[in-house]
């Protein structure tokens, strides 16, 4: 184990690499290639859990129901084929949770769910989750960064997939990949309302809100995971307010951030 004195002498990127190597070793020891599998009862979609990071996110979404209030609001709105957009989709658990709850509520009704993920290795698993036969014609995955409309950036590729970020203030790592930004406008059907936008892009939220004011005006509900250590949350709120959103409620508050629900109209949020 590295001593505290020796670690303090390391440059931050190298120290980040050491931390990542330790995280990788813990993952190998704890999971050793094992993978948990579960088939959701209503949608029939298969869920795989392949790492401690997956397990943490799985519990947030499937056990704690972190996004259930927002999803429930879409279910009871009785919209015709609602459009849902998931930015920072990770391995696809939000999409799978939406598919499961939708199948329980209105199994024969159509919906469209578009997911975006920037980390290449994480996208591979997202793609496998969303290309299952039971989700065909409903869910689609796109590889790219959400934030700016053009250009590219380096994103970390840590096995802790929920922490991968392009922010220089984020988790340091020597394992990075250069990935193009995707123009979200180009993958969302034009002139369609977006019933729900989930935005968890690890510090790029401000960049996204700044780049897509017109797209935001087409969104009815938005769930944002804020990262105060990575961007200016106050400015994020200002940009959302300018797009016509009001803060509805906090879904989760934790030590380094929060998950919050915003609505264009309070009446859109179902009481649950």
C-alpha cells in the first residue's frame, strides 16, 4: 500500500491513475469475472450487473426508485408515444427501469427512449442492454458526449463508470478516451415534445444547458444530477429557469451533489 507521504508527492494525474488501478484491483477481487443476471417480470428485459459500480447504480434505480416519481409522471400523463431522453445513460439502468414501469402501466402502448453515453467501454454494455429483442423499436443508444454541439473531449474510462467525466475538476485518471460531442438536436425527432429528460453527465450539465436553450423549451420534465464540485449549479438553475422550468423537488441529496426534478408546469408532476 502507498504511504500517505509518498502519495502526497505524486502529480495529480498519476495519483488518479494509482487510485484507478486500486479500484480495478478491488473490482477484480470482488467480482472475479462474475456477473449477476435478472429478468424483469413485466418487460421481459434482462439486466446484468458486472461490477461494484453497476451494483451501486442498480440499487439507486431499481431498489431506491430514484427516478420513479419522474417516470410515474410520464406514465399517468397518457401521452401518445412519449419521447424520453437519457443523457449520461451509463449501462442503461434508467432505460430498463422506464421500460419495466411502462410495461406494468400500459404494456401495449408505444414509447421512444433515446440514450446517450460517452465512455466507450460503458457504451458497449449500454448497447447490449438496449438491443434486446423486447426493447427493439422502443429504445436506441447513441455513443457520444452530451454538452457542446461540436468538437470532442477526453473522458475518463474508469471501471467506476458512474464517475467518468470530461471535467478537469473531476476524477483524475490516465485512462481516457477522446470522444466526439454528439449534437443532441440531430438525434431527437424535430418538433416532438420530450416528455422527460434525464441529465446525469458528471459535470457537463452547465455546458449542455448553455448549448441547447431551444431543445430545453421542448422538454416537459427534467431530472438533473447536480455536481457542485464540477460546475456552477447556480448558473444551471438560472439556465433552466430561462427555459421555463421551475424547481419541483429534490429526489436525493448526498454528500457531493443532488438529484432534482424540474417541471415546466407543476401540474405535469403526478403526486405519488
